[in-house]
C-alpha cells in the first residue's frame, strides 16, 4: 500500500513524539527518584548537599533534597511540586510520593511499549487509585494513645535518635492537642506555635509553653515588671506622630515654632494614651516604635508598653488574648481590647524575655540544645513531629508501616483487576506493581534482598493479613501494630492521590501528542514493517 508522502510524515512524527515524550518524561522522573530513594526509611542514608555559596546541608529528607536541587526538566519540576504539596498537606511521605510517581510512569511506559494507549492507562490508574483509597479506609485503625506516639515516632525514625524522638513526640502532642479544636488552614500549627531556639539547656529540656515567650523588655523600667493579668491593646503601627516630624524639618524657623510643635505633638500622643486609658488598657504592644515623649504619659496612665514586634508575633498575641490588632490608638473600641492572665519578665542567658499568658491557643516551643547545630536539629525534628501530631490528633487513622500497606494494596489490586474489563486490567496491575517500590526500597536500604523480601512479605500477609510489614531494623516480617511501626492514614492517602495525579498529568501530555490516532493503540509492528 502506498500512502501520500505528507500523511506518512505527519503520522510518524506524532507517533515518535508521543512515545519519545513519555520516554523522556519517565527518565526525568526516574532520575529524580534515584536522587532520593536511598533516603527512604529508618535505615535510609543521609545526603550531603552543597549549595552555590558552599553552605552544606546534611539531610535525610526527600523534600529537602529535591527543593535544594536545581532542576529544569518540566516533569522533574512536576515531581518536585508533588512532593512539596505532600509536605504542605501531610508534612510527611514526600519521598514515598516521588518514588511512587516515578514508578507509575515507568510502568505506564512499559504498557505503552506493548501497545496500551495512554487513555486506557490513565483510566486504569484512576480505577486502581480509587479502589486503593477504599482499601486504605478498610484496613486503617484508630490509634490508641500509645499508637499515636508510635506513629509520630515512625515519622521521626532515621532522622533523629530515639531519645530526642521521645521528647519531641511528647511536646508536639501537647501542642497538637491544644490546637485540636481551632479553625485554620494547612499551616495552622506553624502559625500558632512560635519556635524559639534557646541555649539554656539540652535537647531533652525542650518544652512547649502555653503562652508566648518573646525576646523583649518593657519600654520603661519604672513600669511594673510583672502583672497577674489585665487588659491589652495591640497596635499594628507605632505610638508616634510621624506627620509632625516631617513638617518640622521644613518649617522650623524659631524656637517658638519648635515649642509649638513639641506641644502639639505631646497633645496628639496624650490623646492616644487617653483613648487607651478610657478602656482600662494596662498593657500595650505596638509593632513599630513609641515616641520618647509617650513614655511618661504611658507610665502616668498605668500602662506598661512593649514595642517592635514581628507581625507573626502580633498575630499570636491577638489569638492568645483575643485583642484585635488595630491601626490607630485614637480609634480603639471596647471590642478591640483583649485580656491576658499574667505577664512577667526574665533574664535568660543575658537576654530579657517576656512571657505572657492568656486563654487563646497560641504557644511557644522552647527548643533547646547545647550547640547551634543541635538546636537546628531539634527544631527540624519538632517541626516534623508537630506537623504530623497536629494532623493525627484531628484524624487518628493509622496504617501498617514498613511497606505493609503498599504490599497489601498491591495484592488486593491484582485480585481486583480481574473484575475489570480488557486492557484496563493491565494498567491496574501496573499500578499494583508500582506500589511495591516502597517495600522494595525499604528492604534495599536495610541491606536486604528486595525480591526475597517482597515474596516473603506477600506470603506472610496471605496468612496473617494486611498489618504484616517489614521491620527494617530487625529484618523481621512482623505485625506492625505490635512493632509500633505505623504510618498515618492521611499521609498514605495524600501520597496515593498526589502520585496518581502527577503520573496522569504526564501521561496526558503524551496523550495529546497521540491524539489524532484516536483511542485505539498504535500499531508499532506495522510501522516497522513499512520500512
Ligand atoms: P517519606 O519522606 O516518604 O516519609 P521516610 O524516609 O520518612 O520517607 O520513610 C518513610 C517510610 O519508612 C514509611 O513507609 C515507613 O513505614 C517506613 N518506616 C519507618 N520506620 C520503619 C521501620 N522501623 N521499619 C520499616 N519501615 C519503617
Ligand atoms: Mg517520613
């Protein structure tokens, strides 16, 4: 058969671009997965990263590795944003989601090689992902108190030593419980809990204070250093008269004029202080400065003042006390005033700290360590622990760790695929195979033979159920509930969703390039014969 020249050329181009796009994208994904796979699990190794300024970071965290890497490939960037989304939404499971995405693409490429069209692969992957989510709910359990702790411990495994993990778990759970009923978005646990590194103790002395501890000293030492409670106003601005200062530089011609200005300035400040006194305010916190002239006025009014706050701290202070952040003291109303329950000052390691307590849920984590490097490590561990604890307290579903969950899903999906029609079956099996990348990599990183371990794990699950996983420390196939190796349900759920969506969006690019061939699979053998 002879076709017209241009048609052949066009068709060939489409086919080749379609396939080579998938090959190229899959390679990029696999390369990126290769960069993080050795960090997975408690026996994962650390990566040493050096940035352009020669700064060195040593990390065991997949998302840190990826976000620090300079990557240009669009698919690689898609994977990085998938792992960033995983970090934002679940605070854990970032390496897992990247490994899973890359493996889904690898298997999609295999399927396309034997002639399965991307549209069918995408359908099969969607069906598999939905069924997998149903299974997650099926096998998940509600964590007991001990299991909550064990699950947070699993998150920290391989990142910090057991003693530090214990301390971080305790203080993170304490903070998480205080936030359990609060409204807010993905970042709430970061917004509400201030983190301060302190050099006055060892890591084990770290604590969460229900209240705020800020490196601050009151404006005027003649005002009281402490108080058993009272009324607070918060101003996002200063207690100054900025306009007058500007005018003054231009217009001052005689001392009389100067005196006039000083008088007017004092009058303006005194009006502001009177507005506060009228509402019985005795504690004032302002974001910017406080004019020198205001200090005696405040003192006379019985108001203790603090200045120069970071915006985030003002927000926390507002939550803690119920005070509204206002712009201008002159316009303060009764509803803007908040209540604090105590205030004190203490000199720690030569720096004054003020502590304020109230009834709102704002806290300070005092993260201690004897060296700066130790304090950094404690801070990172706390961040991980609190991120997971906060979400886990709200949604205490847990799953077997140690590859147990993924092994179960793979086994279940293989059986389930036979209930589905045609070529989608193959895609569901491809999805099942991809999930096994997790137990396989955990085994590899523990120095075990991945194929033996997958077979043994599958066999152990066949007789003892989905909660059997691989304990990477002992090499045993054990009940993960007894071993205390648990993954949070929300982490596994997001990793599945994120990886499936990322893989599908790469396949869709490929699908566009194939589009003028209709939904059938291309006939590669024909093309080779034509030549
Ligand atoms: P991620 O970035 O995906 O969270 P991690 O390096 O934190 O990667 O590894 C998480 C995986 O390690 C989870 O699958 C978890 O079940 C597993 N894991 C944690 N502790 C153990 C353990 N003692 N034995 C086996 N697997 C473990
Ligand atoms: Mg983790």
